C-alpha cells in the first residue's frame, strides 16, 4: 500500500470534496462570585471533506438512517491546530451535524467521522 504525503491527501480532499465547517465549542466556566454560567467560545474552521450516507449497520439505535460518513483531511485540520472530537458540529451547506465518533485508522491522512443531523 503506498504511503501518501500529507499535501497530496489535502489536494485530493479539496479536489474531490465539498466545503465543510468544523465548529468546536470551548468549555465554559461557572463564576462562583456572580453565580452565573459563562458559555465557552465557538471556533469555526473552514475545511473540505468527502461525505456519504451510512448504508450498513443501521440498527435504529447506535446507527440511524441518515447518519453520514465524513472524511476530513487530517493535514488540513492539523494546519489549523484542530482535532475533531465527539460533540463537535459539522456544517455542510445549511445542514448541521454532530460528530458521534471518529477514527484516524481507516484511511491514512483522513479523519473518518460518523455524524448525525441535528435540528
């Protein structure tokens, strides 16, 4: 199996993919002096990815119809200092999705993500 350079993977994702925004929410904090909760800040990272509908493993509980598989170029996110985590949001056009799980083991140079639409 050939080893792909990070810049080659990034070029492939941009050429074959679609624009996707990764939205990461930083942790807020509780101010004991004022007894108020302060929300964390949201950081939006513009990137590219490849998506497809989940077609196998749909059990209606852990995997539902409409879940998406998303591949994001690791080198594109590494350049921004970002690593997707469960609970982050993805925005594709007008659709918002939440990341349910991810791995970097399936395809070298990509984050493989399972995401579910949110209303």
